[in-house]
C-alpha cells in the first residue's frame, strides 16, 4: 500500500475542486504561495482557451495544517471554480446544456455507454482536465516535502506538433529557468517562436496540437522503489502516474525509444569510481532508474500528449439521440495543452517520489524522516 494517497472530487463547472491527501508526515511547513504559483503555471501556456481568463486559481487548505505546518491528519484542499457563478442556476435545476454527439477522442462516448446516459454532460463535467488543478495542488505539497530532502522536480516542453526543440546543453536548473520564461515552457528560444506559430496556425485552422514534455527530478537518493514486486517498481509507478493525466498517451523512461534502436554497449551507463570512492557516471540514458529503483542519477521521464479532442472544425460522429450521422459541436476549449500538461506531470511525479521517499525513510514526522 502506498505511504501517501490522494483523491480528488469536483466537476468542471461545479462550485469547487477538492483533494484529500492522506499520509503526509507531521511538521512539514506549508507555503500556500508555492501552491498558488504552481496553479498559475498550470493555467498558463500559449494555446489555452477562454476558460483561463475566467479562472484565477487559489488554494484554500481546510484541514490538516495548523500554524503553517502539517499535523499528520489528512490535508484537505479546495479550489473554487470562478466559472461556477455562470452555471449555478443551471446546476440547481439540472438543465445543463446537453451533449448527445460524442466528441471522438474524449470520454463522451465510452462514458455514455458505461453509465447508461442519454447525454454526455455528466461525463464531460468530470472527465474535463479542470480536475488536474487539484492534482497540481497535491503535487505542490509533495514538492515541499521533497524540498526538505534536497529533491527538485521540474519540466519543459520538447515538442509541439511538428516542431521539435533542440534542448541546449546546460545545467538542469538553467533549463528550467529558460522554460519558465517561455510561454510554451520550452528552453529552446528559437523553437518557442516556431511553436507559437504552429499553435496560431492550428487555431486558425480550427484544429488542435499535441506534443511531448520532459519531467526531471534531481537530488534524489538511490534506492527509491524496489525490484521485488511489479507494483513496487518506481518506473512502473511513475509511468502510471503520468499516463493518468488526461490526453497523455505515452511515457518514456530516460532515452527508452532511442535505446531500443542501439546495441547495449552504446546504451548502458557505465560506472566509474570518483575520487571519494563513490560510483559516478557520465551518461544517464536509463533516466535514473535501474531494476525499478532510483540509482541516484536524475530521474528523467518524457510524456506524449495527444492533440486535444475538442476541435473548432467539427469531426464526424453520431448523434446518439437519433442514431444519425452528425458533426461535433464546439465547446469552449484549448488549442494546445502541452505546456499545462507538463506542470501536471511535475505534480504527478512529485507525488510518486514523495510516496516512495516516505516509504523508504519511514517516520510519522519530518523530524523522524530526517533522522
Ligand atoms: C491541462 C489540460 C487541459 C485540457 N483541456 C482540454 C480542452 O480544453 N478540451 C479538450 O477537448 N480536451 C482537453 N484536455 C484533454 C481531455 O481532458 C482528454 O483528452 C479527455 O478527458 C479524454 O481523455 P484521454 O485523452 O486521456 O483519453 C486537456 C488535458 C489537459 C492535461
């Protein structure tokens, strides 16, 4: 069983999002401005839709933190949906706009069939990635725990549609700083310009774009996760966490796909003694994980994000109310969510690493963990 766990609740246009995080150690100082900062980072990114102009996400902690520190009790988080005011009356009487023509690529069709519903509205209200705001808040708590142990998690965008960045050969922290100054969260300044242009072209064409992002964790110890059972493997846990993000359809650990094309001697990260008698490496193609355990090198994960399903130009579908061919109707939507998905990716990775760290160190308080 996991050392920490969380659940979220809340609909896209309901009053609020809620998360409960259970298992955080006592005595962890919580800075809510760091949570708000990550919420704002998730809301940003060139290519987001009109909703982001309405929402200004802000965290409220309603349990588990007293005097700015965790108590060991479940931490309850709440983020208000500002858009709720526009939906309040419809919500009360249940006359929300119906959607009977499922959008290919969204949860609409499978959800209507699974739950026996004539209208996809209840499905899309929960399937909407608005829920990822709650995950980002949870991840921001996990990052604060990791920071106590010198572990940092960051991300950047590597590709949007056909535009692939050339990631500069710079120290990790500098790449993150560059990504923060790019509105597509890409450390390649030239690619940033071309990515923006690609998003503009997709918007003009009434289309959407996907891409890839990398999440990197530095400063962690060797030995998180374990080789002894499938569900204790760190790579497996991280992959599940990333694929659980809406629209993320692929995960790569280190240079996995390139490694698959090369012979072993060009892939495995050879080891050398350093001058203090420790092991050092000059490559990290394994992405910091061997045998389901962290090996002390930076943990490097990449994720593929599909182009989001709601397109301004309609797609062919079927009206399930009539059984006739129909075109999808446009719902207010984003054009490209790769920069935002990268921030959600950081949160999910931070959560899994925090879980693995608590599992490894044990203890009910930060003091015990450090001991
Ligand atoms: C941050 C973020 C924002 C998203 N915004 C939209 C959106 O505005 N419109 C849309 O159709 N899909 C959006 N998506 C993707 C859908 O939520 C997702 O494709 C859908 O729930 C179906 O799940 P699946 O793609 O994982 O199969 C977004 C995803 C993320 C991570």
